[in-house]
């Protein structure tokens, strides 16, 4: 795969995670997260750590889920969803172990979301990389 294909894949994953997470956290599940996280949430949103997450996460999707000889979109979906489940699951289980209040319900919803959003980002990035590769050969 060319560097151009990886660049398209990165941009596609970045956009997918950003848009889907924005809808999930800002609209669909906003009240759920506010209620569940109220006792441990920071009073002010910290932009730099959030931005760094969105810059780094697509790197993980491309390097850990898509680069290992993915044979099609279903494999991209499976590998990416597994990555999301592991990453979000580790985060949630660590929070359950170390924070005063981090409910099992929150951990299950959040880890499921991680599998979904990362799976979708992986499929979208895979599609963009395939498009970039086929466009380069024409």
C-alpha cells in the first residue's frame, strides 16, 4: 500500500471517529454519560488531551487493525471492532478498579461503543485505502 493510501485511510478514520463520537457523546448518549460520570467528571473540558486522542486513535486503527494483511471489509470490521473493544474495555476496567464511581453499566455501554465506533472507522478507512490504491493504478 502506498503512503497516499495510508494518508486517505488515516483521514477517513479520523473523520469517522470524530463524527460518530461527536454524535454519540454530544447527542445520542449525552444525558447517559452526564448522569453516569457526574461524580468523577472534570468541571472543564480539556481540549488538548481530547485532540491528542483523536490524532492518535486512527494510527492505532491503521497500524493494528488494517495493516496486517486485511483481506476484505469484513475482516477490517472484525479486527477494528476487536481493537475498539480491547482499548475501551481496558480503559473502562481500569476506571472501575481505580475510581470511586464507575458503574458496570457505564463500562459495558462504553466498551460496546468502542467496538462499534472503531469497527466503523476501520471499514471506512479500509474503503478509503482501497479507493486510493485503485485510483493510483489507473
